[in-house]
C-alpha cells in the first residue's frame, strides 16, 4: 500500500489549494479514504472522510463550508479542495486508508497559509 500526497505549498490567507493523494498497491475504490493534518506542535487532526464510492463525505467542524473531499476511482486519487484558507490551516496534510485493519499514511504535504 502506498499513498502519495501532493499539491501543498505557500498560500495567502483567503486563498485556495487542491491537494491530491495518489493511491497504489490496493483496490482504492473498495475503501473509505481520509485526510488528516498535523500543525506544528500539535497532534494529528482528522480533516475529512469520503466513502469508497464517493457517495458520502464528512468534514471536520472547523473546515465545513471551506473544504471539500472528492475522489476519482478511475485514477485511484483522492482530492482535498481547500478554500478560504486561514493561517490556522497551516499544517502537514496526510492521506490515510485503513487497509486490512492497519492504518497507512503517506509522507504528507506541507500547506503554509501566510501573507
């Protein structure tokens, strides 16, 4: 199982960014996928979940209305669209899957929100 995040970078407050997570080594379309984030000096925080077919999503309270999770199972890729970014969204963002009762993580992608 491999997960590879991309799309991070420096963005100004109020800006947008789309993160991607490329999955391989398992049948991605059979599994719910999640995004987490970890800000400096803090624990890892759940951000969003999408079901295997993409029919249902759930977003963390502090991100509702600003973040959207989606997936393209033909490309084995999960996305996190982030709008109206705030400095407190600065973190390393990780993709996650629980495959055969074990959690797998990507290497993460850094998002920095600053003027």
